[in-house]
C-alpha cells in the first residue's frame, strides 16, 4: 500500500462536511457516545467539541420530534443495530435552537480484529435546498392569494374523508360559498379591489369556523369548507354564522368608497348512497346556485 507523508486527521478536521465519530455500543441511550467531532460540526451547531464529547447525537434533536423525524430515527436505529450503512435526510437543531437540515450518511468502522467498534457520520448541510423544497411543496398545495388549500389539495382531503365515512360511518358536511355580485365589483373597481374582497371574505370565514374545519379556494370567488363529524343541521347553523359575519364585513376601495360584501352558501351532508367524493360536492354546489337564484346572501340546504 502506498504511504503518504500527510496526516489524514488534518483532512477530516478541516473538511467542509460535518464529521462525527461515535462508539458502536450501546445504540440506545446513553449511547452511542460521541468521541470526535470536526471543526465543521462546531461551526454548524455552535457546540464545542468539549461540550459534546461523551454525549450522544440526540443532543442535536428536538425533545419532542415530529412524526417524520421519529420515522427517520427508527430507520437509523434499525440499520445501526444491524451494523449497516444508512443514508437519510434529517432535521436537527443547533445550540441556539436554530433548525437545520442534513444529508446524513452513517458508516460502520471496523477495528483491527474486524469488529465494528465505531460509527462515522458524514453530514452535509442542505438547509437552503430543503427550505426551497418545502416552499415549493406549500405552493403546490395552496392558493397564493389567500393561503387556503387549492382545488387539487382539497380534492385529496375530500377523497380521504369519503373513505373514512365508508369505513366508520361518521358523517360530514360541505359548505359551498360564493361571493355575491363579485363580477360587478371587479368590473367597477378593478381586480385589485376584487382581490382584497377575496382575502377579506377568507379571513372573515376562517375567524368564524372551528379549528377542525378546512376551507379551500376552488377558483375565482368560489370556496368550499369541509365540516368533519357534522350533520347538515349543525352545518346549516355554521353556514348561517359565517354568512352573517361576512355580511357585516366591508372593504375600502382605492377611491375610499366602502363596499359591504355578502355570500351565498350551499350545504350538503354525505349520504350512504354517495359513491364519489364529488357527489356530495355537487349537491352543495346545486344548493349554492339555489341560494343565488332565490335572492343571494342566504343559505340553502
């Protein structure tokens, strides 16, 4: 084997990637015990080597991790117990509590006897990349004007809700909402005022809904609300409360003119004969148009 006249420790110490070495046993707390960290580790985490030597890597994780982190930790533990390499993406926290994301690779290290005595973790900070991914994920699910779920994301929720109903029989209801005379507002005052109207109605509705309810913007001035574990009688009462709050809401145009907004609402409850999630959606939509056809600013069921 070729001999080198340089120290590999100098390469590891000055590497840009974070490098952590732990003992291979025990895997469970209080192990695996950290025996080495490089400069990149201290720069990223804010911990000095003296603070973490003898500790375990869990010092970098939340005391109550989210479900995704829990699943990732299970994968890591299972692979380490089998003394196999593992590569995952995981969220950690610095000494100051700042969140960061890692592309984490853990490899077993064998001693002269061929026994795995240590693990080395090679970690690359991918926080910026992960934040971009998370933002894109949010954008793919939400309406940019209101921050509500978009039609595509809401459809998935409705499909799941129908599956739950088929499984356990728990009823749910939908509210289909539409801003009255919205085209006239857009035509007279412009789309900027129309956008303010949409945002204002969104805020008023959300303020009067329950924490378990889910509101989505389906397009234009049309919205839908999922009311889980709610029959049509209760749904009607909620719809009337929402309608009343919105009818007392106004916006100010660029010309300082005050405009009061109203909405029409159609209500529908899931039925045992419904086959597709769109069946209950269509009934709510039909009732919405009934509300508009009979004078607007009302609820039809």
